[in-house]
C-alpha cells in the first residue's frame, strides 16, 4: 500500500502530565515517520476553526476551553495506511473504552481530556496539516 499521511496533536493534558516523549516514542515504534512537528498553543479563534465540525454540540465550549488551556504538539506523520492505523494506535475517543496498549488507554483519563488527536480521513488529514503547517 502507498505511504500516506495523517495529522496528530498531543493535547494539553498529556503535555501537562509529561507524556509527550513517551507518546512520540510509541508513535515512532509503531512505524510512523515524523514529517513535521511543532510545540504551539491554540487561541480561541484557531481552536473554533479547527473543531468547526463540532460547533453546536453540547461539549463544544468545554472542548475549546480545554484545547486552548495549554501547549500542544502538532505533527504530520507518514506511514502506509496512516489515517486508519493511527486511529487504531490511539484507541477509542473515551479512554475507558480504549483497548489495552492504545495511547488513550495508557495516557488519557477522560473523554474530554483524551491525550491525543488523530485525523479521521485522508481529506481531514490534509486540511488539518495545512491548518498547522501552512508556511
Ligand atoms: P479527535 O478528533 O480529538 O482525534 P475523535 O475523533 O476520537 O477525537 P471526535 O468525535 O472528533 O473524537 O471529538 C473531538 C473531541 O471532542 C474528542 O477528542 C473529545 O475530546 C471531545 N468529545 C467528543 N465527544 C465527546 C463527548 N461526548 N463528551 C465530551 N467530549 C467529547
Ligand atoms: Mg475527530
């Protein structure tokens, strides 16, 4: 299968808990190559744009509050079947339902602070990567 790309963010809770290095090592061990990476922090406007698809949902305001609450690491990753394989690697949105050995199972505590993001389609991987690495 052709190599393709996905986009990830190590979220504020994982940064605060000191899990960034462990998570990046886990990602590399799983065969993903780092293409771009930066430490940054989203402001309210950027966060609302990034999560536009969730606007109107009950958890939207909490999500924006949380994702802007501290630094994140944004990265573009490359691997065969990147989007699907990375979603498997991070596990269920709710850490309590995430399989053993997944990043959310190991490093996340709750559905609203779930350690890591992974794009859900090739199209969104492109959009989200461009959003964070446009120059
Ligand atoms: P992500 O997009 O962060 O990789 P996901 O694709 O597994 O996560 P989405 O449905 O895209 O989940 O939701 C985006 C984020 O919004 C989730 O990571 C989670 O933090 C939050 N979220 C989703 N559903 C809920 C919910 N029911 N209650 C609280 N927060 C939620
Ligand atoms: Mg999502």
